[in-house]
C-alpha cells in the first residue's frame, strides 16, 4: 500500500527506505550506472527509519497522517500528528524523567540492550530474499496507529496523558 495521493508506487516511507538502502548498497557496484551522494542517502535513510516507527507517519492518506485532525493536548489546540511527533514525548520527559534528557536517553538505551535485544532476530527476518524489508516495521506502526493514535481522536477531542501511560507501561 505504498503510493502517494496521485497513485505513484513506492512513494511512502517504506519506499524511501528501500530506495536509500539500495543507493548505499549499490554505490560501488560496477553495474551501477548512477552514482549517489552517500552522505545524503545515509541521512535520509536514518530519517526515514525513525519515521517508519512513528505510527502516524504510516497513517492514512485521507487525513495526511493525522495532520488534518484538529485536537487538543490538554488545553493546547494542535493536530494529532503533532501530538505524536512532539507532545507525547515532551509530556513523558516531564512525567517519567523529571525533564532530564540524559535520564530518558539512558532509559531508552537500557530498553534497547535489555528488553528489546531479544527482538533482534525478528528485526533481521525478511520474508523474501530481499536484504531490505521495512514493511514489517510499517505494519507494526499502522497497527499501533489504529490501536492508540487514532483511538478516540475525533476532531475537536481533548487528549491526555492516558496515551503516555499506555505507551510507557507496555
């Protein structure tokens, strides 16, 4: 389901991940006619790997990934996408990490090395012979978008820390 509003194929975050990974992998290949800017490819790949893990970046075209759904985060008027890009993180920083970025970074590092390290085999498992397979990440993100991000997020609704508690306790 990777297309833009005009229906052009591979115009989504997973298509971008595949594109920039292929640029990096084929750069030195003698069969590669086109040479790419490796720095640019690596920067975009890093950016899109982050994007595919933000549920609304693989959200619905009709609402532009939550950008057209106006909500309130407590009293502040914003859109659903901004809540998930910034406001949940900012609230979690205050609620769980006493506004200390270093403490939050250490907690994330512990999650990666302790809690999530058993998932490495799943991250490396492509269903095809391809060495690039971002689709499972996108599928997980859209499931989370439907389960958490879009849930009760109707235009004009007020959202709260309940979403943070659900996310950070799981």
